[in-house]
């Protein structure tokens, strides 16, 4: 863990693991996909990040890396306090 914040779409499970206090959230559009079914379902929806939002999220991470690390460190602390592998294993 490098302590850098994640940049996420907030799609799927992300809200359970990340918040706007420890990550950068970007808007997205659902786009359909088709595949051969080897790695993914044969069809479904993908969360395509809006490029302008993604660029806006990357800028402060590149410009202020120390601030970004503080934000990322909050994410690590949140994950460690809210999730542990023993509890997860018990629920499986």
C-alpha cells in the first residue's frame, strides 16, 4: 500500500470501501459490453469514467502528492478499521 488515494467511479462495491474523504470519485456512464464469456459475463454494463472528471481527479494527486498521500492514508486506516480478513472469512 503506497498511501495514494484511489480514483474510482463509485460503481459496484466502491461506496462500501471508499469515501470522498479518502478517494477521488469520478462520474461515469454505463456502456454495454459483449464478451466471449471467458473472463466476464457474456454481456453487461461497464462503468466508463467521464474523461474530464478523471483528469480533474488526477490533477491534485500529481500537483500535491503529499496531500494525496494523506488522503490515501485515510483510506488505508478506514479499510483496516472497518474490514479484517478473519471477519470476511467467517462470512464466506
